[in-house]
C-alpha cells in the first residue's frame, strides 16, 4: 500500500517538486530505511552505552530506550548489562550485547549487509 501511494504521487512530484517535499522525504525513507535501535538497559547501565547511542543518533538512527521490565517488545528481552537491537526496515540483526557490538551492527547496516 505504501509503495502504491508513493507511485501515485510521482506525477505530481515531477510536475511541482516544490509542493512535494513531504513525499520526497517519505520516498527517501522508503528506499533507504533508517536504522532503528532499541536499547534495553537499566538506568545504571545506560552510561556504558552513551557514546555508542550518541554515535548512532549522529549517523541518523532512530533510538528508543526501554526499561528492562517494560511490557513493550517482549520478543526483544532485557539482558544483564543491557542489550541493543538494530533493525533496518523489517529486518533485525543479531542483538548487540556491548557498545562495540552495537557499533559493528550499525556499520554492517550502513554497508548494506543487513
């Protein structure tokens, strides 16, 4: 459905590109989905992840933090020390159990191997 909507707006985009800025932004995100990072970490563990999460944001990733006991995303459980889940579009990579692994997952995603 999303693809059909983008295709339907293509003609208007060609005729008046200045009036289709939002369509262009959505098209770009559809063709190049951003990384989504879900960090499950206790408040005392978040400091360990701070640099990696900051870099992920600077590189354009959408970052969400969930408390260990959160009922959201039950298929992405908390692990002691914290864990980050990286998804590109509808594909998720292996969990990152350390900030260094998070950096590696994001490099993998940027290289198009995700």
